[in-house]
């Protein structure tokens, strides 16, 4: 039997403005499908804009709430999903983070900073991850800024890894990472201020 093959319990995280609850791939695909026609949402993620619901659903793995989590982001007091945060763990205590905010009304309002902090606390504190990583296309400036503001370090670049969906050449993929002890030191510094 595979390690962590059973489905885990649902998880709920709260921030000042948001509630994050784990969901399944069918539901998150249903909520996020309307965003698939917007190139400003899709291209920074490395996706095109021509999708069927079935094909879009298949881009998501099956989330088991043990090693693969997908948190639907909702403003407090609302049932509307404005985005999602994902965690994908391996068997060595490493995890990859992904975020998509599909509701443009929440862009530029610190949404990712706020929700990502809760997800990082959960990954390091509850899951016991040793290292978190994020992979960002060089043209995704908001995501690069978010990782930097959260204390992630640029640890490398996969040169010309992806086609530029605008049709102009290829794009680098930047790798950001953070270790558990780095996050803990950052959080202690924040509490002391």
C-alpha cells in the first residue's frame, strides 16, 4: 500500500479576510472554468485559453488532503470562490505551491500575501514540510514579487523552459524556495515588531 494513499480529512484555514477550505478537482474546476477564457489569468500560469470543462478538470490532480491539497479561497461571509491555493508534497518533506486568483476584483489587494501565509504556516507547521518551492514564469511579475515579499529565495532558473503564449520566443522558469527554519525566523521577527 502506498504511503498516504487514504484520503485525509477536510482542512479549513482562516485569515483576517478569507476562509480557505479544501476541495476536490471537480469542484475547483467548476469554480475556475470561467477564468479559462481570460489570457491575463491563464498566460502567467503557462496555460492557453481554449478549454473544455472536461479537459480543464483533467489538468487538476486528484486531491487527497494528505499529500495534495487544493484550498478554495472565499472572502469571509461569501460563498464565492475567488481563487485557489495548492500544495503538492513529495515523500521527502518538500512541497510545491501554486496559486491562482481568478477574480480580478481581488488583484492588487494583498490577497496572495494573506492566503499564502496561512498555507505556508499549514505546510511547515501541520504537514511538517522541510522545504517549499514555487515555479514562476519570468513574465509573471506579481508572482515573483509575492514570493520575494514572503522571504523566498531565488534558487535557480530553468532557461527557456516554456513557449511564450504571445508567440514571441520562449520564457525562463524561475525557481523560488523557502526552508522551514527560514520561515520560522521570519515569523518570529514579524511577531517581535
